[in-house]
């Protein structure tokens, strides 16, 4: 077998000379781009660079092994993914300079972008969630029977994150056709592998997940390409995940400002001798496939392409935008489709309305997938999806492992691959385990690279049922603060069913709060067929002239009871129903009419949405007010278990006195 002077063994198999030389040219291109970027960095013409020098064989080999219509999820050292997918260089250069011909409209930098045109899903700096996204993309491929593979990259440092383990476990349990590619380059920024994990090879972790795994020389382009090609062909026909550990080295700093002083000189020299391009070039020269003349022609061609495209990018005007344009891109535009119900109604509970709305959405959307803990045969802990598998099957109603973060990410992957997802948080409290992908992935997706996140996260929430500190929070304020998320919080069965249907139709991520204490205590006549209600429109439950009561969720019922017990109070009672977007028009119109306002909520006070509503009223209706805006909320403590302590925690018994205080002001 031919070898290089550094004893790197190349086995070409049945690859043609044309294929051999094509792989060399594909590696040479990102190397020459990087060398040019380092010059521009020293000249101050670019601001930052994450180097992949020494790792080109992995990016080029894996990408070449996939078809162009198969998704690949790279990291910030995988320039070879983008060039092998033949993205025009001026677009890459514009992206790195934050210009309009890039992919993020100047809103993100370097390789933090994706593009559906090239089936690339860009990374976020939190690293781990993209592994779960790949699982979601692979799930969609499997459900569609598309015979597609999917590949996702991470570094050895990223394998320490919980998302890595969650994603591998989900992919293994569901037999998803995805290649998990670890670029083990020796260091996580400056931390050597010996301080990151305590096993000989990361590939060994595959065994713990019942997953096939392989160790590949990441500096040997033929080994990478032929092995990954073989495995990709295999999982297209026999869907399953495979863990690949590519042994390689990072010859530059984590980013250029970091340097490499922390790397022993002997180690740097040893890996320099294993350079994937130099060794492969020597092999091709020995084989007579490559000549110095061909080499120089390649370099001249690539150099000209780089310089011409750099000029296009440098000549491009600096990006400009308006506040209106920026705000408009936070959410994907959606035309609300009003579906009016028929006249047939049935008196049902809140829990039944949620179940009906979800079931009818499943019937309407063949590409809608429900995921969550115990949602299949068991029907969910609140029986929302009871008997769903009889109608829709376990492919569409999927029990998940206990791994909220990976399932949120997988839901996003389904959306990327053209499907819809409803994920049930077993309790809203558990969303903290999936918080990162919600606020950093779903919320920012459309603004960053124009990718919708067609995901509804159902959030059973709230106190009043003696569930204690870990099962009783109403944590909507965690999400109303985050641009890019929509937050819905109905108080009645009619609203719950119609708003859930609209949330599923909406291409933006929606947090759908369902108060557990209302599930089986509130009944209403609800249309039996499918219908929708608009998000962002409040409901005026009662009309009066003396005061405006603004509330939502279970607090709506506290307010109704208080008004029933005090018929002399003439009040507008506004049920917000939707917290983001919020119906400021209804709030302002009412306050301007009554001159007084009180906000009632179950959430604790500080940092809550009532604070923002109060501030908005003060800023927009101050001259109409006849008294201060009052806020009533729960105590600033976790939610206690004991019934007496829980009732003391909740504000419903304080509301009547506070209401009269504002009226008397």
C-alpha cells in the first residue's frame, strides 16, 4: 500500500483518479481561504477567525460522502463543509463581514448561520443543541422514508455537555439515520482532552447507547471519505445512528487571539508532520495522479476565485437596516387563517378542550408530530393524548426519554426538515431542563437566518393542586421576556381549543400554558369541530366604567368570583389570553375609559409581566389615570406544598381588598 513519508496509509479502493484529485482540490480550497483570512486578520480587515487548519479532511470527506440534498450541521472549524457544498465565496466573505449578501443580514458572524439552499444548519455557540437538531432532522427523514442520511459535527469538548448524551440516546432509542461526528482535536480552547474526559476513546461511548461507533484518522482524506461513504449508504437503507470519532489536531488557536502557547512544541511538531493536505499531496504525486503543473494550476485558479470574490465582498456597501425591519424579522410572517366553528357545541372540561384541539390539529396536519414523556400508551400524565396512538400511531405520538433539551432541539430539527412538532413538558417547571434551546435556538432562529421554528411547547402549569415547589410554577415571565417566542395562556375551554389550533398553525415557536387547576374544574360549551382564534387578542369578559381589571389564566376566575360577590363594582374585565403578542390596544382603550387599572396574576410579582403592563399603562395612559396602577401577585417565595401554606402563597384572597382600595383612591 502506498504511504507518505510520514507513514500515513492511503487506500484508494476503486476511486478513480478524477475522484482522488477532486478530494485534493476540495481540501486545498478551504486551506487557501484560511491562509488568506489570516493575512486579512493581521491587516485588520476582518475582526475574528476560527481556524480549521489541519482538520480539512474531516469537513471535506464527510460532506463529499453525503448527497447535496442531505442535511449537514457543521461547527465553526468546518469551512470545508461550506466550500464543498459550493456556496459562492463572495457570500461567505460577506457573511464574515456582516454584509447583506451573507446569510444573517449582519445579525450573526462567522459560521453561525444556516441555509436551506445548501441544506446546512448553522451552529449556535452553546454547541450541544445542534446534536439534538440533527436527531430531529433524521427523525423527519425516517418518517418521510426519504432514504437520507444526516451528519452533525461537534468537538471533543462538546461531548461533555448533557445535550450530547441526550441526543445520542434519543437517536439510538428511535434508530435515527444520523452520523454523529466528533472532531477530537486535542483541546477545548486550552483544556487538553485529559482534563475533559476519562476514557481512552470517545468512540467507546457509543457502546453505552447501543450504538455502532468507529475511530477514523481525521487527517486521512481517503479513510474519511471512503468510510463515511460506506456508513452513509448503510444508514440510508438501514436507519440507525453511528458515532464517529475523528482523530485530528487543531493547528491554530481556538480563535486566532487565543494563540497556541499552551500546546507543547513537540506535540505541535508531531501533528504538523501529519498535515492532511501535505501528506495527501505527496501521495498523489507518488501515484502520478497529481503533478506540479496541475498543483500550480489549482492554486492559481483558487487564488483568483478568492481575490475576485473578496473584491465583491469588500466593495459591497456596509449593511443598513431600520428599526422596523429588525422588529419585523423577529417572527416569521403568518397570515391568520380564521376558521369559524359550526353551531354544534358540547359542554366539556378544559382538559377535554385541549385534547380535542390537539387531536383535530393532528387530523388537519399529517406532518404534525407529538413528543413528550408518557404521551403514547399512557396518554400523558393528564391524559391529554389518551388513545391518540390508536388513531395516529406511535410514529406520530412519541414517548420520549427524560431529556427535555434534546426533545426541544429535535422539535426544531423537525421544523427545519419541513414538519411540525408539539412537545409536551410534563410539567412547566421541567422546562428549565430545556431552557437553552428554547431561548437560544427556537427564539432566535428566524431573526438569525430566516428559518422558522414550527414548534409548540405545551406547558401544564400552576398552583392550587398541592403539587409543591417542583410542579406548580407559572413561569411565563421566563419567556415573555425573550424576543422570538410567542406565549399563550388561556383561561377557558373555548379559548384553549381555538388558540391551540392557531398555535399549531403558526410557524413561530409558541409556549402554550395550560393551568392544571383548570383542567377538570372549568366547563364550557365548546364547538365540536375544528376552529381557530387569533393570537394577541384579549377577551373582554365584563364591561364597566369604574376600573379595568387585567388578568389571565386561573386568576381570571378569581376576578370573576370577586365581581360576582361585589355586584356594585362596575369593571372592565380583560382576559389577556395571549401574553406575547399582547393586546395593548384593548388594555389602553379600557384604561382610558375607566381611569383606573389593577393587574391580577398568579406569578410572583418582581420581574413579571404585570410589571411591564403597569409600565406600559403609565407610559401610554398617564393623563387618563385617576390613581396608581395596582399589581396583585403571589408571594416572593417558591410554591409550598401544604394546602394552607399554598393558599397563603396565592394572591386570590387579597384581590378584593386591593380592588376596593384602588376604587376608593
